C-alpha cells in the first residue's frame, strides 16, 4: 500500500514542480531581472508559493538545466541568461536517434540553408568568399586522394561558412550544432569518378554564385545539394 501511495505522489510532485518552474520563469521575465540578480532562497520560494521543499528543489533543478537559475553558496538562487545554442547542442543528439528523426534534422538543415542563402549572397565579405574558394580547392584535393572523412569535414566547413555569411549569430550557431551532429553520424563511403566531379562542381558553382551576388543561381545550387534528402523524404 505504501508503494502505491508513493507511486501516486510522484506524478503529482512532478506536476507541481512543473507549474512552479513555469511561475518562476514568468516572474523573472515579467520583472526583467538581469543576469546575476539574486532571486530568492529555496526556503523563501517554498514559503511564498506554499509548496514543499522537495517540489522547490525539483523546480529549481529544471530551471538550472535550462540555464535560467544557478545556485550560489550564501546567496541563494541567482538569475542566469540561458545559452540557447548550448541547450540545442546538448539536446539534439538525445532527441534524434531514429532514422526518421535524423531525416527531420536533415530537412531542418535544408530549410535553414535555403532561407539563409539570400543573406549570404547579400552580406558575404571578400575574406569569406576567399575562404569558400579555398575550401573548394581543398575538397578537390582530398577527393582525388579518396579521403572520405576529410571530404565530409570540408563539406560541413563549406556550409558552416555559408551560414556565417548571414551575420546572424543564431543562424550560424544552429548550423554549427547541426554540422557537429551530422559529422558524428556520417559514415564512410566511396564516390565514383562522376560523383566526385559532381560534388566539386556543385560546391564550386555555389561559391561562384555567392561571389557574383547571383541569388537565383545560388538557390538552384543549394537545392541541388540537398536533392537526395528531399527526394527521400517526399517518397515516404
């Protein structure tokens, strides 16, 4: 009987902790509390919201995991500014474990790059364009050597640089997270001579389109590079 009571109490405690965590989060936002602001102690939270200390600790634990609160000795709870990119970096490998979820992330990467190409064409600097050309030259070298792992690294570096050209911290940061994820799940393989030539041509054409500020051609080339993934998803 005691076990049954405990089993019933646990979901209730989790639910109350969820509600409390949301109340604290909204309060921090409403009062626009700055990073480093000393918020409350766990005891003060328990008293103000009329909940038990275990519920407070669970709520605080969730907010700490999100980077909203931190615990400081002799101070109590301190407001933090969440690092969105770090949260996504930590979460994506845990969320995308099946082949379907991996394809969904691939589609996210596709949509991200299609949307970003206009900004890349508009804002790319000469230094970035030169770096893009250098990556293409290195890709040609490593493909001739059949260094598949290095080719994957260069492909991810190429696309990361394209999104860096948007001048958006979040866009570039999201690409870095996805690039890290796809690097970890990419297998090894071998390309035929025709495939190698096509890979070089696609990247070279995209780099040239960005340099020439040719948005339409850049869109065509970025879509072409994701054609296999899009066809696979549409066929399901």
